C-alpha cells in the first residue's frame, strides 16, 4: 500500500520538480533532518525511473550558511536539486550558482516526515498559481502595506518601486527555484521604511513553533527590541551570532497561499499556510532588495489583516481579492 509520504514524494518529483528520466537529481539533506525523507524521495525516484543520488552534510549553523565543497560541486552538475535540510540553502551562493547553470532547485527547509505526508504536498499547485500571480501583480503595484493581527501586530511597510515575487511550488524551466509545499507571494520592502510592532505567534525558521509570542519593535526598517519567552531569546541569540547589523533589518514580507498547509513548526509549510503572513529579517539582495546579510530568518504570524494601499486583501483566512 502506498503511504501518504510516498504519495507526497511522487508529487514532489512529478509535479513540483517535473523530473524526467535521464536527468540528474540530487537530494541534499543534513545531520539534523530525518533521513527517512531523503530515502522516501529516492524510492519515489526509482518508481519514476529517475536517477537520483543523496548527500548528507553536517547541519549548517545558520539559515543561509553555505554547503561544503563536495555538495556544491554536485549541485553545479545536477539538473534537479531537492533540499530537505534543517537550515535553508535557498539564500546561498551555491544555490544561485547552480540555478545560473540551469539547475531546478527545490527547498524543503525544516521539512519533517509529517510535512512530506501532509495534504499540503498534494495541493493543486497549478490552480493556486493563478491566485499567486494575481497577488504578485498587486504587490508590484502597491506602495504601502499595513498589517495588524489579534496578537498585537501593527506594522507599516513601504514597497514603492519594488517588484512582487512568487513561489509556486513548481520548477518548470531551467534555473527555476522554489520551495515545497510552499506557495507564497512576497516582496522586499524598502530597507529604511518599515515601522511598528510585529508579534510572531506562529513559528520561525530558527525556533520552530512559537509557544510564547515574540514581540519585535521595528523602527526605520531595523528590529530595535525583541522580547518574549525562550523563543525570543533564541531568535536574538541567532541574530547576534551573525555578527552583522544587517541581520536585524526587515528583509521580506510574504503571504501564504497554500490552502492545504497548516502550521506544524516546519517553516517550509508554515509560511505557505493560507491565513498567515510572514516577515523575514536579514538578507534580501537576491530578490530585489539591497540588504546583504549572512542570514535570512522567516517568522510567521497568524490571522493577519492585510491592506495594500488601504484595500483589504486578506482578513484572517479570507482572501478578498
């Protein structure tokens, strides 16, 4: 009997990666990620007649840390790269270089076997792409975003002149990069123009679930104070370990658009969840921003009310455009 995780892996390869016999598929995982994920993807590749190899590296300390040289070399010679890792490789030079050579890249940062077996892996990615493209166009036309939430978020971001971006969960063309089961519209705000209070009550890419809300006071694009419980202390410690003022700068605003995703403490699904928004700190120079930082940390908030130039686009879980 085919397990749900195996079905998720088949969908990952067939629909999301669009892997074909004759292509070189590389699976990169690490010492802090369940090895069953890579094994299940390998088994699915075998069923599809696709040649795949898996490499396991030591877990990176921070999101955006570069992989070791042997992994980089394998990435540069692969057609498809799938990365179920504890820390994202999306914001690395290795990923950028591999995509420039034509590789199709899929991040599965923070993935667990429950994520691989989730409904989110079986979403209608083609249908949601139409919704996504509409949001990307709206983001590009927007000057000002306001975000509030029941937990206390009251934030204003300026995005004038910046281009909206989208993660479809699918790689169709050479050089495409995406996340799975992620479906999201996102943008790099103007670096000095985000102000207000941000309360994270979902998850972050360095803490997993947030049990005690993290409150971040933001002024002129910089996180000035971070308070809360153990998760807030962990977040602050990671930011300080980056040894860069740029790590504290607001880098991204995004909206989750996968209707089958839910928050489970794995950022690759959490930030995709319809009815959430996420804000990132750190690097954004690879998607239209000007802030170069050694890390990129995504943080998810629940039940946001979001307005683009005064027009409501998301109210809780209800899309209004």
